[in-house]
C-alpha cells in the first residue's frame, strides 16, 4: 500500500505538466459544489504541504522508495522562485508571481484587486520548512512579528477571548486586515520550534489562542470563526495533533492531548466523510493512540469524492456578523471548493505509515 501510494504520488506530479503547470507542481482545481464550475488552479500551497509531509515521514519510508521522495521534493523546491514576493522579498504567495497569475484561468476574480492575495505566512513557512537553502529564519520571525495582531493594527475579531491576543497573522500585506487562523498558527509555531527560535510574546499569545479554542470548544462549534482558512474541526484536529507531536512533551500544548483524544473519539461515533475520518484517525495516531479500526478504501474512489475548502464570501469579509453566515446553508452558494489528488494521496500515505508504525510498536511491546 505504501509503495503504491508513493508511486501514484510521483505519477500525479507528472500529470501537472500536461495541464500546463510548472514542472513539479501538483495539479489542483477550484470548483463549486453546486454549479458546473471548475478551473485549473496553479498554486504552491498543496505542493509545499505535500513535500513537508514527505519530509516528516522520510525516516519511516523504506530505503528503496526514498529516491522517489527525493525526486518529488527536488522538483517542488525548484518551483519556489516562481512564487516569491514579486518585489524580490523573502516571503511567498499562494499564487505564481513570476509571471503574476492570481486565480489562474478565471473569468472574474483575477480582474479585481479585491481578490488579489498578499504574501502569506502559511505558504512562506511551508517553504522555509522544506527548502534546506532557507537560512533567514530569524528575519522571517521578525517579519511575522511586524505583521502580527496589535503591531500595525488590531483584528476585527472575533470573540472576546481572542480579540486582544497578539497572535501571528495570516497575511503580510499592510493593507490586508489582520486575519488569525488556528491552523496557520500551528504551522508557524511548528516552524519556529523546529528552528529553535527565541520564544516571544506572539508565540505565547498564539499558544493561548490554541488553548482557548479547545477549552471553549470553539474549534468544534465554530471552526470557521477560529480557523477561516481551514474551517473544519477535522483539519483543526489534524494540525493541532501535528504540532503537539513535534514539540517537546513538556510544551504547554501537551495538556490539550487528552482533551483532543476524548473529543475526537466522541466525534467519530457519528458518521463522517471519508477524508474527515482520515484527518481524525491521523490525529489520533499523531497523539499516540491507535484507532479502533483500520480505514478501508480504494484510492480511485477517494480521489473522485474528495475536495476541500477554498474560499467563501462570508469568510472574506472582515466582519464577525458576516463570518457567522458561514454556518447557514446559503454559504454553499457563496463559496468555492478545491481538490488536489496529490495532497489527498499524501494524507493517505501519512495515515498508512503512521498506522503501520503504531501497529508494529504495539507488537514489539506485547512480546
């Protein structure tokens, strides 16, 4: 299974070229769930997230398969300069900047400045986590602090318990509203921890934000408010568990482990979409818990039925009343979804490797 998934991933990377993507970029599409709308959507997010996952799994990948991982990784890293800040800075954009190509193949959004995205922390830290040539980690930390909540401006937020926290923001642009996203915070904190950067006020407040989202159960009841870029509880659990796993066991966030495990087990008592099951089961594995059953699937079926949040009008408006509209069915008409077969395959690969690892560990322990 692991070998087949990895070989499929390599093939999926090649398929992007035939669709006009840069060599190395995994193809993805933005689509609408209710109307016949689909556009090829060249971006660096999925490709950098995929090779971050591969990098984390690398020690557990069989030696004969590591050349496949090395080749996939090298091809993605070679594409990074095309997404670099268009003025030559050291941050990165979701979309290609050389040449500029926001919402590629679009008929409407690419023509309006309102939809143009500033460079963002999420794509930037993924690139700094995966490109061994990136050494300006202290510089990036200062950049993140300069654009954090309360430095240039305060966020419009949200709920009282988060409003005054000096959390890191999603975007670097001075004209962009301050956006705080729980999953993006986990990626920033993970990057900072891996590079042993000095802990500052923004780190502490970002950790407080994560803690409060769990203890208040906002991450279950209002995921779209506390994580507008990844507005599902399943994705939030996945990112939280990944951060807890990779930080020190005595880290403050480790106190969330028991709460997350209990909440996930409760959630899994009800029917979930398959991809949400993957997120939840992988979260348990990251937290050291073997799920009570093995997921069974056919890759082709999973790919045909899996997509993710892309954007929605309520979550693009920096007003709390607008954000709350996301809980109503009308939001389905006002939003776009995205799919990336490579990203979905990498999630399955991660699940399979972690499940195999915890199963082998349990067998060793019982001997």
